[in-house]
């Protein structure tokens, strides 16, 4: 289906639209399950994309996100500010306010952000900021500025979400260790899953989590990390087999510090757009018991994003 981005914005050539006909998951999610990593994009007519963005996505509205939440069987969302909106969090805040308390957020702010704006974000349901180190997505921000932001948001009880490539962990290690808040790593620090699970790269990430009890990991995005697929495994309902051991290792070693999310509407995917129903069934492979799934999908995200409940 052609869904051109509107509001004077044209999608980046080759941009894959999110998949509009997800299957119904076979896995029954525990009551109160949280999709702890997803985004809203625009719509561009209402919430313009940021001038400094590295891509222009297709629109993906809050109504579409909430419909997917209900269809898949989730109760709540954690909406993460994506780089195409820069530090303009209006689309995020709009979605949070429309969610009737069923969504919380992770924002992007610059060092010059006012206390009043931080307070407004807090009241809307923001509980964290995202620091992005993926070079294809953002321009460089000096670490001293990030540390200033971290010190200010720590006072609000927020945490820091970090997104980086596995090869950059050694360089970022000391900076992450200096952060005064819980640190949530996106997508397991993006391991190369063609490498052995006990090889130096993933071992370093496991060591990092082991040595830092304040560090959490999202065990999400097999569709980004997989070399084995789908598409070949569509229909089989056990997709992304090559990523499973990595995610399962973290779920079993750190059951109280893992989160999971769909990553809808799946920015910057090349090759295939995942069926979100299949992604939910993937959870059964990485968290094989009901207890692990309850921690991953309910207890852990509730502790971080709805601590008052
Ligand atoms: C993700 C992934 C990506 C993009 C962003 O903020 C963003 O633009 O997060 C990516 O391209 O890997 O997980 O949302």
C-alpha cells in the first residue's frame, strides 16, 4: 500500500512502510503486558519532522499504535522518541496525553532544555531520556553535555536509554558507568549474531551487565539483528532463530533487568518488514516460562515506567 508521508514531507527513497496486516499471535501475553519500545512518527501535517533528521519515515500515528497494542494483546506502551523528530517531543507528548495513562515515554532533550519543559514532559508521562550513539542516525553530542542532562533528569527519577553498536561499547563503557541513573540498553547493544555467543563481543556485553546492576537491556529487535530471517520462516512462527540464543541468555541471566518491545513502526529496516504478530510469538522462544514472561513483559517495565502502581 502506498502511504506517502504528508505535510510537505516525502519518505526517504526505499523506505519500507510498516506491515498493515499482522497475524494474531499464538502466544497469550500475561495480563498487563507492556510493549516497552515503540515509536510514533508524525503525522507530518501535525508534527513536522526535525530539520536535522537523517531519514523521513512514513507517518505512524498514535491511533495506529494503540490499535496495534489492542490487537496484539498488550495493555500499555512505552513510546521512545525517534531521531526523525529530533528533540521536538510534541508527537510523543500528544500520544502520551491521549493514552489515558496507558503509555509512558522516553524523550530526547538538549543540554539547554528548561526546567519548565522537563517538568511538562514529566507530567505527560516521560520517565527517561535517550542518548543515541548510532552514527548513521545522529550528529555527535559532547559527552559533557550528556552528563549535564543526566544529572538533571536523575532528580526527576528518570533513567537514560542508550542506543549504540556493539563495536562502540569499549569506548562508551566509562561514560555509561558514570551515569547517575539506571541505564537501559536498546536491542542488546546490537550484537553481530553471526559471531559466537561466547565470543569476545557478546561476552563483553554480558560482563557489562553483570558488573553494573543498574544496567537493563531490551531484548528486542530480532528483525534488525537476524541474518536467518524471515522471510524464509514466515508462517512457521519460530522466526529469527539466530538471535534467540543471545536474547535468551540475557533473559535467563538477568530476568529482573530485561524489557521487550515491538519497535513498531520499525524504522530503517531493509529487506523485510516484520509481522508484529510473529514478533510476539518470538517472545516464547527467548522467555520460555510463564514466570520469565511475566517479569519481562509486566513486572520489569512496570517497575521502571509505572513505579507508583
Ligand atoms: C530503533 C531503531 C532505529 C532508529 C531509531 O530513533 C531512531 O531513529 O531508533 C534504527 O534505525 O536502528 O530501534 O528504533
